[in-house]
């Protein structure tokens, strides 16, 4: 209901003659890497993407290891994992971008792309995650419940699957879904 109200307010504010920019794929977003570089997600066109909201002080943080292993296993076939640190749940990502990058490299050898810390829930939800949580898929839509939710995007930039935090990167469910798109 909140999104519908916001959309209606935007229409009334902009006027009916103006168009509202509604994304139809993840490729329409530009994101800032953890090192500060602006990266259009269209640069990943033709790849299978696994977009994950991460946190360094969470019970699910060890999933970084599994994400890195999944990335190493399938990157040559076209898988790219995109990590988006977020501090929305229990204050479990308190660090700066530099601290997060160092933590991920030192503790888990993370080499997949990491992006600047964003909000993945609430009034200040980042536009990419607003889009992902509203996109239809066979699993579920709606708000992110916790850290390490995963969004699987096909080579055309469309969300195809969504996985809750408890689904580990090495689970048959996730690996099978990735392999199906590769």
C-alpha cells in the first residue's frame, strides 16, 4: 500500500503529462562500487546475476564463504555475484565501505563485486532493492526479511528467483537455479 501511495503522489506531483521512470530490468540501474566507482548494471548484460544484501556481523555472515565458492565455480560460465552491504537489520553492518571491503577480503577472500552500503528496507530503500522486492517471481515478493536474501537475475536482466536468508549458497535449490540459467 505504501508503494501505491508513493506512486500516486509522484503522479500527482509530476503531473499526468510527465512519465514516471519505471525500470523493466536491473540493467537500468547504476550503482556505486565499494571503492567509489559508478558501475552501470548494464555492464553485466548477458551474465547471470546473484544480488545479495550482506552484513558483516550477522549469523549469516559465513555465507560470504559460500558465495565466494559459488562465484569461483561458475564465474567462467557467466555468473556474477553482486554484494550490497546493508545496515537495516539489527545494526549488523556498522562499518564504513573501506572497513567492509577489508573485512570481506581478509576473512572470506571475497573477489566478487561489492557495492557501497545501501538501505534495503524502509522509507529510504535503495531504488534497486525497491525494484527487486516488487518484481514478480515464482517465489515471493515484498520486503526483505533479513541479511543475505538473494535475488537471481537471468541474462536478460529479469528477476527469476528469490531466496530467503536461510537458503545457503551451496544449497541444491540455489545451485540448481543458477545452473539452469547458465
